[in-house]
């Protein structure tokens, strides 16, 4: 199944909803960064949320960054997405290993521990919008639910899940974001809250192989969801040797000359996709000449 996002409304526009299947995104990230199972689950959840939140942005050049700085052994997570639902990301410590939590599940909360979630929206203005909240559980979905309610004053429910195979590849990944509009009636809110409390976990839904459309139908059935749009989503990094070269040029002539004197090629890896770019001493000399 391809990765895609559906956008919907329900209850005559009183609810807006997004749902996604993101197995290919998360598996691509796992392969690129050689993540452990718990790191795959943590990064996969944030990538899944990032793709949906990127798709919420309106401007063609808008960029969203989700960043978690935390005390747990994973160190932190960074995900960037654009309004076309291209998403990329990395974990500070992709190889972190932890025993299962008390429920026998991957211990994402234990991997993150205490920390801060930052949501940065660059919409082409002088300064980007930055919203921050403390991690409440470290499970990411609950932390984003808290962020929406407190930083954006939008009552929301976020569900995210990554299901692993026994060989530690990604079996399924996906999730949803459901938000109440300011004019939502109490009766609608009550129905939605009741439905959410009865809903099984996202990983259980994914294990049944249901589509994003089916997920929203199960969540919002009696509230008459209407699918408005389907958007393809993917793990995509636009890095290139030319871009990395610009970054190298910015480190300064003194440091570049020291690299050249060592007489060895320099390898630079992209944080987001782990692609390696090699620069010979001749390449470095050329960079110095161009930067004059």
C-alpha cells in the first residue's frame, strides 16, 4: 500500500480530521538510520505526525519542524515536513535499546524521558512561529494532543502507531489527528469523546490492515465524515553535494586549510537521510577559491 493522507470533515464542518498510512516512510527512515526497534517506533510516530501537520500548512513554501529535546537515552528527535507532505527526520541516538514497558510494548516513553517538544512553523515571515510544551508522557501522540490544546488552543486527539515485524522491519505505521472547530456543539463533542474512549489502539487498527478512510469512518461514523482530499506522502530529503558544499564553505578558511593539510578526504553525512558525501583535498581547495 502506498503512503497517503486523507483530510476530512465531520458533523457539518464542526470537526476536521486527518488520517495517514506511513509504513514506507518509517521503513525508509529505519533503513537510512539503522534504528533500533524502539527508536524506529519513536521516530516513526514523529514522522507520521509531521507528515499530517505539514499537510495542514497552506503555503507552498511553508516548512514545519517538530523537535524533541529530552533526557532519555534516545537524546532527541527532529522531523521536518513541508506542505506537500514530504517528510524527513532523525534520532540523536538511533541505536538505543530498552526492554519492553509494563504493557509489553516498545518503551518509547522510557526512551524519551523528560523533555520539551517544539513545533516550529516557517511560513515565510520575518520570524518563524515557535510553540513549546513539556513532554507529558513521552509517547508522542499524547504530547502532541497536549500541544494542540495549550499552544494552539485547538482541542485535538492524536493517535500514532508503528507496528514492527519479528525481523525488526516495519509492518505497519499510521495515525490520525482529529480537531474540534471553535463552534463545535456540546452534543458533537460528547459523541466524539465517547467514540474516542471506545476506539482500539492505532496499532491494533493497523494490524487489521485498515485504510486511513476506514480509520476515520470507525472514529467518526455517526458524525458523518466526508473525505475532502487525498495527498501522497513520502520520506524525502532534498540534500545534495552542492548544498553540503555550501555548508562546508561556511565553516571558515582556517578550518578548511587544516582539513587540506591533513591530506585526507572528508566525509560529511546528511543528518536527515544519512547520505554520505566525500570531498577530496582538491575539492576543499576549490571551495576556498570559490569563497574568496
